[in-house]
């Protein structure tokens, strides 16, 4: 089990989002298509974070259990879960192998990606897009647009701190 599997799953999701996004740009007004762009961009940024974490995992050479890396980060492998966590401030990226999903959270905002669905969360309120289609995303356009900045901040902050970690390991 490695983050490479998570990367493959997010790539599958991105392919679906790309197709639906193209359809939305052709059929929907610009205001409605913004939600499709947000989801695509957030998933794409999450993919970049996964690539960084994959490099960190390779460098850490963890077969099972947990290992402290880059000061405050903990890399954990247990049964069907692979995680990298920082407790203060809270940041967690987890890949659940048997469900094929990636979870990114900071305790307030959460993003869950699987090959066929997306779950967005803010302070305990969740939006589940169980079918990556024009209709399922369109019906949540306003909520997706409202959550957009929080999702970008979540993924971008994680990317920045993990890039610094990778740099400290001599990988950048």
C-alpha cells in the first residue's frame, strides 16, 4: 500500500471531472460552471499534494506502524490506512485503501475524494456528490462556490507545509 494508489484514484476522478466540466462549459451559464472549475482545481491541487506525500513516503521508508518526520509530522501505516498527520495545527491526509478514498482535513474543513465521488465538509456540514455528473454538481453549485475558498486554503496550506518537509528531507 502506498500513496501511488491514491494518486491513481484521484487521476480517475480528475478524468471524470474534466469531462463533466467540459460539458458544463458548453451547456451552462458561466455562473453555474464556476462550481465545476472549483472542484476540478481542488482535486488537481490535492493530486499535487499526494505526489509530494508519495515522495516523502518513499524517503521515510516506513513498512508498518508510524514514524516521525520533518519535526511535527507523523507518517502512519496501519491495516488499510496510510496517513500523514500534523497535530498542531491539525492537518491530516489519509488514504483508505479498501474504500479507495483520500481524506484531507484540518478539523474544520474536509475534502474526501474517491474515483467516483466527492465529499466536502465545513464545520460538520457535508455535501456529498455521489455521482460525478452535470446534474449532481449543478444542484450544489451555490454550496460548492461558498466552500471554494476554504477548500483551496486547506489544500494549499497542506501543500506548502509538505513541500517544506520534502525540502528538509533533501528531495527538492
